[in-house]
C-alpha cells in the first residue's frame, strides 16, 4: 500500500555561477525543471511554504537573485542590476543545471524577470506562472517614495531602514490586514538585507524597476502558455493589472485569489494546486 504521507523531497543548497556572479540556489525533487524567481527584498525562502508540494512533481530550482538572500552582492558597477540582467542570469542558471528548458514561477519583480526571460529566450521556457507581476506603471505609497527623494533618498534606504520599518512594510503593504505574518521569515529577509553591499544592491534594483516600459513592450511577444495569478487585495500592484496582463498576453489564463501581494504565502495550498494543475496541462 502506498504511503499516503511521503516524506518531503530533500532540499539541497548549492552555489552556482551565472553571469559571473555566485548565486545560492535551492534544489529539490525530480522531474521536469521548475524555476522559482522571487520578488524584491526577499529570497527563495519566500517560497518555503510551496516548495515541498511543487518538488513532489517537479525538479525545483529556486535561486536567490544576485544582490539578495545568500547570493553574492556585487557592486552595481560590476553587475547591471535590473530585470534584463536578472533574466540573463536565469538563462545562465538553466544552462548550468543542464535541464534544457524549464517552467517558471515568478512573483512580483520575479514575474517581470520570468516574462522577460520568456520574451527573450522562448526556447528555454515551457510554461509560465506569473503572480502579482511587476509589469505596468504602479502607484507608490508614501513609504515607497521616501527612498526616491533627491539626495536624501539613498541615505534613508541604505542607512535608516531598520528592522521595525522592514516589518511594517510587509505588515502594511505585503499582506492582508489581519493576516498571520511569517515574522521569522521576514526577519530573515531583513538579516540578508541589513548589510552595506546588500542595501547598495537593493537600492540599485529599486531605481531600475521604476521604469516598466521595457516589460510592457515585451508582453505581446510572449507565446508561452501563461497562468496569471493575482491577489484581489494587492496594495502594491492593483488587481486591475491582472486583467490587463491576461488580456494582452497572447496565451494566458487568469486566477484571482483572496489574498494581498503574496498569494503563495497567504494561501499556499490553493496557489500550489492552481500552479500544478496549470504546469501539468490540466487547467
């Protein structure tokens, strides 16, 4: 009789060089390759709640993007932080693992990376799941505008953002009001962020992602089958963007979940089931 509760796949952390940058990568499971691309200010640990479920059916590859998590954080003079550079690093990563092609799940900024990868390297991408994607111009809250102030903005971001401010950002903008916060995970994100090179890298990324026109220009070129997933109450990228993205992508399906900016963290079981059904061609 089959075990109804099999042990979760073993997770292995390894370092892989891509575009001349050392990236920390989590690998788990076997089967078709599935690349997970995280968003801004976090790491592959953002996907902790869904990795085991996905790895039961896929060979999961979940990197920390350059500048984030436990990956190398080179100076912006050495690595051109931005969506295009991240997409090329993901292309290198797929080659480094020798998997040929991969399906890609991307969240927020990571979804912009996934869309860019599919537009520039369609031969590498089997299917796409883009969640609360950075893709269209978006309103900035007062807290988000502070780091962009002339002269003082950089100093505020690089020197004054403490643990309390970091937690407040996730509490007030990332998750729904009243949602159970993964405080330990948020604190781990902060620990990775709280160093001079990490803050310098994150600031370079922040400034680079404000102009979404290159992402918008690539959308209609994407022919990869795509599932657009969005949190109904996303306060960072409004859900109206989900409708537009699903309409403009030539081959897309849409799912709206009762969540805010991170459905895969607020509703991990529902998100994983949706993703698996689509990735396996059942939706």
